[in-house]
C-alpha cells in the first residue's frame, strides 16, 4: 500500500500462499486508495473458458507480442532439480 499513489488503485490477483493479506481500511481512506482483487479460478469456470484463454495465450506467442523466457533446460532425468 505504501507504493500506491494518492488516489491510486491496487490490484491483488491471486496469491501463492492461498490467502491474501489483511488490508487496514484506514490506509485506504487516508490516501483515497481503491483495491480490487480476483483469482484465475473465478475466470475459468468452464472448459470453454479454459480453451479460449489457453488459445489466447498461444496466439499471443505466435503473434510475437507475448515472449517466453526460458532460463534453464534440464533433461527429464533431472526434473526434480527444476524450481
């Protein structure tokens, strides 16, 4: 919240720990910050949604505006070393 500008908007989309941090509402009020959030699971509720979004990603890669960065390539025998 400290990084958000006055009148800023903070978006929390998903969380790796499974739950979001608690937000103290006085921080929002004193700096006029708004907050919204979501989770991918709420946007992919059907197989049709999943396929459409997967195709969007694949098309973006093919069109060249979404770039993949591959840092490491490991043989399958070393898969346990991947993080």
